[in-house]
C-alpha cells in the first residue's frame, strides 16, 4: 500500500478538509500520530491548510510522559507548527469519577482538543486512528454488549473530528515511517496487556486470526459497513417519528404517549436516546439499559399519575437545583449533608499518630493554623483558594474547569471553610496554606463518605 496516496485518497473520499482550514493534530509522539503529523506537514501547501499541534500529558508514565511532550514540541519547532500542550493528572481523574484509565484518558484528551479548537477558532481536529484501531473498537464494543451504533466502530468523520489514517493498517504506517526515517516515541503501556484494548490487540485478535478466522479484520470492517448503511435508514425513520411524537420546549420534551406507543420497538429506544441527547447535550453515559428503563416507564405509567393529557414530560435535570446549605461542623464531630448525600467526620490526631494516604476523600490539615470549628457549604460565586502544590490563588470555577469537573456535578462538591477561608474542596484538594509540614504538631483529619 502507498501510504501517502491512501492518506490523500481518504481525505478526498470523506471530504475531510477544505482550503483555508485550520486543523489541530492530536499528536502523542507514537508512530500513528507522528505519521499523521509528517503527512500533513508534507502536504499542507497542496491541501492549502494551516496546522497546529495539541499534545496532552496524561501523567501515567512520569518522566517518560514529559519527554514525549518535549519530543513533539521539538518536532513542531523544527517544522514551524504552533504547539499547544497541557498536563492533567488522569489517574486521579479516573479515580474521582469512577472511570477506567482508558475512558478517563479519552474524555480528558478530547476535552483538551476542543479547548484548543475554541482557543484558535480551528475548523477540524485530526487524530491518528488507523484501520486496526477501527477493527479493535468494533470488537471491544461487541464484548461490552453494544447496540448497532457500536458496530460502526470509528467514524472517518464525526462532527469536527477527522481520521485520515483510518483506512491504513498499522503495519503499513510503521513500515512507512521506518522507510522515511521519521523519529517517534514508544509508549511502554501499549505493550502490556493490563489495559482492555491492549489485551484485545495483543492477545484476542491474534488468537482469532490464527485459530478461527484469518480474515477477521476484513469481516469486522464489512460488519461496520453493513451496520452504517442500515443505521442511516433507522436514523431517518427516527427523525420522522421524533418530529411527530416529541414537542421540544424550554429545556423539556413533551412526548405524545399515544403516538409513542404506536412506534416500533426499535424506534422507541432510539427516540428515548435522541430525547436525552437533546436535553443533556450528550449520551456518553446513557446506555441501552437506561433507554429500556425510560421506554418501559413511559409505557407503564398510568394516566392521571405520571401522564397528563396523554403527554409525558421529560425535563432537563440540573444540579443547580440543589438547595443552598450551610452547616457548622464541630471539631471533633460528624455531620451528614443530605442535600448531596455525604457524611463528613472531623477529628484531631498527633502528627506521629497518623499516616497520610493519597485517598482524595481524606484531608489532613495543620489544625493549629485553623483553630476553629468548620463550615460546610456549597460553592459560591467568587470562591477562591490556594490549591495544594499550586503557584498561587485560583478561582474555584477555574479549578473545576482545569480538573474537568462537569458543570452539573460542581454543586455536589462540598466546600469546607474556616474563618472565611476555604481549607478543603471536598474530595479533591486542600488549601496549600493549611498543609501538614515538619512544624505541624496537631493534624485535623477529615473523612468524606457517601451516605
């Protein structure tokens, strides 16, 4: 395969770029993303585009991750391409939100790309996904119990994201960059089977090819093509039904129950998903089981209780509706905050009696710097504090943005205050001014647990 010809062919086939486009390239430093960078740099004049590079350090590999960032930055400097980078503690983010390392990394990475896109007013974001990534994604989705949408795999174009290498096998990419003498970085975590995708790539797919189906990749791609075609029809029919069944008003959807019940089962599920997506902005965590619950809820709701005048109203849930709260927490003491479903316990220990752990639901503070009881409250406009390890004060709002806390979850984070100063952003970070030091004698320990 001629990699360069296929790269240009894919761009043309899916109408990925237009002259004058500002394109952000997501570059990790690995073979695929470096190949993407090299090809775009080689053909940027021919394509008539402007290039930018975005690199995210996920902080999984310490010094190696930092070296990856410097490597990519140096390449960008050599080729005169603007470089944007950010460092985010993805392991902590995954733990805080109960996500797998892979899912957390993907969410944080894509959010970063979109931030850069907004910052420079770019048109497209290009990633280095290849043909093997596409096949692996389909198989992973099958094993997770996907619906039809998951059988599509990775779209060549979705919204502002483009994948010019999606029809090129990984082996061809590696062969090409070796022939061209293009330097790249190796991420050692890609060689371990500890992660789900790696295990699929390194163990399961080779086994299936060897013992059951030598053309397995081709079979998965054919499945994707068939599914994509059938889905286009389903989406068309769902749109027709939605126009007839659902009336959207201010942050709510009014569903005509009589018309909803007449729909085919497949359309009902797709309608439920579409309504939730329009109200919430995305369906990242809305699974088939949730769609099933919603459909059954509408089908089984009795008139006069959940249904008024043959309509079912689904409104946008907002955590902004959590009532304001302000509680005094005695030290030592314990309090339950029913508004957000948590319990906070505070007690004092001598410094030599405790062992500080990395558990983010625990806080360790120098009690002699506090010398008072505590106030537990929700966030307020203008809140600011000095995050542990930071260079100075930061607005709480900016802190939440940097930590990728979804807007709807920010009011679920309790703020612990002493004498008008934030001492702990519950479950996340203490204020640097109250940290335990070598001079600390008494330690205030706080434990936060779900009720």
